[in-house]
């Protein structure tokens, strides 16, 4: 326990980001009665032993006890002991997301206090009932409970529910009703965080109207189902949050489209421009299928091909030199048998950078990212921080291919200027295909505050 306390004490004194202020207990004269004669560290050990409930009760004894008990460092330790998520995630959520980035309602909540009060934060988190998290992906959707460590189920995307000619409201209602049925939960009991797909990319009047129409339809359907509070956020923003960032470029390799999305302080910069390329996850799966057919290898279902892609494929650092290596590797797919791949392992991912290998006439991934960075630099959205777009966060299951972050960084170094490439950081998907879902998990701590509202 002493070791844990020293670690937390260090966090409280050194974390400038969270702006924790050590309180001066020496200025208190006989503030706690007989406890004034007890050494400081021993006194805190007693409070730790009592636990959060008893410590909170002491805060109502008098102002002096409230001053002592409300010390941030004590409640940081209690937050550690909740063990619902890592301290890094808690610190990011409270110091960054609580500031209301991208959401006016959260900004109004943050105005209640100029500094972080972790005693209040602990109480909110301990009482938080949790939220339903729904990531409506372009290929399939993930859903689950915010208190869980991973999504509990998967379903088709809402675009595949009902007739494509049917109104948006009908399809969305069918989609949400199905998910609540599978989760065996009543919509009226918990708030919900919805990650909606990255769509309607451009900064035109028609695209802005389409985005508003989709978001309003989501709210209308869920409130008609008596959901108490709704938060609807773009997938790219949530993927960035999952990497504990609020600004940067989210590169989402989705099931049907790959998008390169600039995000500044939690807001998608549509006016800067979103790049879209066609080397999506399905394209890579189909290309691996084609490569296997060329060698007369037995090809099972697309599920089998996707499984082989996820378990055997990687991105080569240097495509030419990789061709001269022995890259044979095998993997057994349940019910389908064992498959052995060689150069197909790195040729599959190579079409991200050489699309013509797959018969595609379009930019490579590195070229699209470099173009987005150029647009961000030219836009000069902020004079205070001209490096906000130099953090590149990959998202999506296909983005988890080994070697992809390193190869993208290498290709970018040859495309952008040396001054722009300086400090560029390419981060792998923080949670693979579930990045947006985990981003929603970080946001979910605040949705319950907004009962009866939406933001």
C-alpha cells in the first residue's frame, strides 16, 4: 500500500496536465483535533484504510475536515482502486474530455469548476450506471455496455436494415430495436453513445444537410424509444479519443471505404478537406482471394479469407527486398483446414501503397495522408499550435496489420518536407477494429449528466 501511495503522490505532484494542487496542511491550526499530532503520511494511511465512503462522511464534520479529506491525491488513489479502466484513460477523460472539446453541453459542465476536483469526480464515476455503446460501422456494428472491457455483440450496419428505399427513420428504428433486443436491455433505463459512420465527407451545403439529417434522425428515433440521454459522435473523433488525443489525423480503414479525417480539438475539419481512397478492408480481402486463386489454392468463404488476412498478412517495410525472403507461414482455420501463404502475406497489404497492383487507379494511402497534411498546413487553423495535424492515428481492423504504422511513416518522410515531417507520429489502432467503441467508452462517463438532453 505504501508503494502505491508513493506512486500516486508522485502523480499528484508531477502531472501538470491535470493541474493538481497540493494543499498546505501546515497552515491548519488544530484543524483536526487530536489528529494534528499524527504525521502527515500516517494520517493519509488512515484515510486510505477507511475508504472512500467513510472519508466522504468525514468531509461534513466541519470545514477543516472537508479541507483535509477533499485533497485530490487521496481521491486519485481511490480512482485507481476502482480498476474499471487505466489511470491514463481516466486522466485523459477528466482533463481533456471534461473540458467539453467539440460539445457545448460538456463545456457548460466544465465551467462549474476551474480545477479538477477528484472527490466529486470519484462520486460521479462510482454512481454512474453506465451507458449503452453502439458503434455503427460501415461493415458491421459493435455494441455493448460501457462497464465491459469489450463489445458484447456484433450486427449488420444500420444501412443494411430494411429496404434501401425505405425512410431513414424506419431503418434506424429497426436497427436500434434489434440491438436492444440482443442486449436484453430496455431503452429507457440507460443513456446511449452512438458512433455514427464517417459519411458525407465534403464541406458543401448538401453534405452538411445530409449530416444534420442523419444526426437528427438518430436523436428522433432514440428519444421516441424513451432513451433518457443520447450522445452521437463521429467515428473518426472517437478513434482519436481512444488513442488519448483530441487533435490529429484519423486514418480509418473501414470495411467499404478508407477515410483520412483531420480533427482539431475534437471537431472534424470538413473545411480543410477529408481524403477518401478505395483501398478499404473488403478490397484487401478480395485481393488476397485473387492471389490465392492464381496459385490454385483452395479458397473458402470470405470469412476464411478475412481470417487468413488478419492472422498471416503484414505490411513490408521494403517491398522489393521482401520478395527475396522466405515468408512461408501457415494458419489453421476451424472447419476449413490449414492454409500456407508466402508472398501473398505482404502483397495483400501492399496495395495500400501501390493500388495498381490490385487494378486500382487512385492515390496510395501515403499520398492521401500527405495531401491532407498539406491542406492542414495551408489552412493555418490555429497560430498557437501548427503541429496539431502531425499526430496520425490509424483505426480499423485492417489498420492493425503489422508493419503498417512504420511503413506509412517511412513513405511520408519521402513525400512531405523535412520541416513538416519533423515530430510526425504515426500511432497504431489503440484497440484494433474496436477503436471507436473504446472512444465511446471514454465519453460515456458524462452522458448520464445530460439526462433528457442530447449533445
